[in-house]
């Protein structure tokens, strides 16, 4: 595996993209990461890698389950290996801090923070994190690379992260409730992010969700949300590893509790151990949470191709963009 070299302040290298692809797809009913949806059989993941490369990312790290390794190699890595430095790490249930063991009956992953921590040994510099089954749009990747360049030029502050922000109404599904991180900000700084579940529109057009205690709450139609597109540093990752240890101590025998990346970032911001820039984007987000969402994604990808935003057959067009 190639080593990422940390450049001195003021110089720019190509940042790494960490793709969280170990999800179970329980509501979707299958592996969204490998589901072809583009005009030439592309997956949403294909568009993410394509957009990342033309925005300036230079390395891709996929976080997957070991049981997906063979399928991922043949169906995903094979098409990227001549385009970019690409590798995989595994989100293992037993990859836990010293002194902790997985409850014998636990079969679920430990959540998005645990997935990010799976990449801790292969990121040496600023990196971005995305979900494998979300379409973020070209502008989102360009915004993150521009932030990275500003961050490097300003001295590479170790406790500074970034987050792409979307309006909540861009991110809902007509097929059922979704989970989102609801954000509060002062100017361009994130002040808090609260993970909420089962967010959906009511008949009157209002938006409701549940906090992690299960209480139903009204959500502002102007709310900005995290879609798990974060820019992070190795120093922040070390702080997050400590937070994960605390989470395990608080949930010693639970079989389904998950440690959410937005919740840990909220804790670090509250403790003044992290600052996080909010990066607004003009990109349109879409994704598949439920099987019924698939047709809308297929249609949107077709329209983007017809409009010329993407070539017909992504990898035949990557060298000319």
C-alpha cells in the first residue's frame, strides 16, 4: 500500500477519499453499493469516484465488510485500478480498543464512526469521508478540495474539519423515514449536529423526526443537514477513537447500539476540541434508502447524462475531463 506523504504548509497534494461501503442495506433489501443505476450500468459509487477524481482527489480507500471482498474486487476495484490509487480496509466487528470484546450475539456493525476508524492506519493527512450509496454531485467534491487547499495554505490546523451542508428538503425520501444530522451554525462554523431518525414529511408539508431518545420533534424547513460528507484530519481521528472507547464503556452489552460519526463530532465541538467549517454546495443530493427510491435515481442519472454533465460510460470519459 502506498504511503501518503504529508507536505509542508503551503503546498498541496491530492487528498484521500474514504468511502463507507460496509452498510447492510437492510431497508433497501440488498447491496446498494453494487446496484447498477446509470445508463451504462454504473453504480452511484461510480459517479462518486468519477466526481472525486475530476475534482482533485488522488486516492480512494473503501471501507467494506470482509464478506464483500470478493464481489468488491471483481465488480468495483477492477474498474478503478487503472484510474486511481485504490485500496480496501475492513470494518470488522472485533476491531475494538484493548480491553473490549464484542458481545457474543452481536452481528451488527458498530456504526459510522467505527467504519471511519477502520481507515485509521492508512490515512496520514487530510481526508474526506462519504457514504458509498449517496450521490453528492460534482460541486460538493470541488468544494471539499478547495477547502483542503485553503486549509493547507493556512497552516494545516490539526483540529479543523469541514462538512458539506444540504437543505433538508433535498434529502428526504417519499418512501419512508430517513436518518440525518441536523446542523446549527454561526457564520461558517458548525456549532452542533444532532442525529435524528425517521425524518419524513407530514401531510401538511411539515417535517418531523425523532431524536436518539425516540422523542418526535418538528424540524425547520430551512434546516441544513449533514449527509456524512466530512473533511477530517488524523488528529481528529485520534480524538474520535477515544470517544468510541467511551461509547463502548457506556454500551457494554448492547446488540444494536451504534456510534454515529455526527454525534461524536458534535461532542468534540461542544468540548471545544474541534472546529468544523460548513461548506455550502449547489449540488443536488440523491440516494436510495428504500427500493422505491431506485427509479428516481435511475431517471436523475439519465437526465444528467443527457445534459452532458457525465459521459455515457464514465470510465471512457475520465481522461478527457
